[in-house]
C-alpha cells in the first residue's frame, strides 16, 4: 500500500495527493481544447480513401509512418509534462503542457506506449 500524504489544509477531507490529482485532471481537461493540439493533428492528416463515407481523414504516425483513424492516434508532448505534486511544480507543469504545435507529435497508440516506457 502506498504512503499516505498529509491532508490538504484548505480541504482536510482530501489528501495533498488527491488535491493535486484533481488539479492535474482539470488542467488536462482544459488542454483538450488547446488550439495547437488540433493544428498538430491537422499537420498529420491525410485524406481517407476508404469506403466509409462518414470518414474524411486519417492521420500519419510520426514514429512508424503508418496511417490510422483518429481514434487510434494520440497527441504526445515531445517534452513530458512531468509531475504535479506540489504548488512549486505548477508553473513548470503548465508551461510544458500548453506548448506550441511544434512541441507536439502525433503517434499511434502503440508507438505512444513505447515512448512512455
């Protein structure tokens, strides 16, 4: 079992770890609407040539070069965002998360997983 962190002073029902997990989650949700993320996706988009009339685009993985549908790719930060466990971590975490399109890459789920190991 993991080590329990101390309670968060402003809301003692939560631990410090729970609070920073909550904050990380809120920042990741905001990042889902970050415009450079969509520019990075557009950069790797190619016209879909299959029979499904509803699909317009596929995406090229920047690692393996294969073509995938949108549900099979992920937007990856070239420099990992790092941890967010204290208020001191917050500025660096936010700076590394909200980056320009040139610091993001499109990877298939398999390649993304291999970069994470």
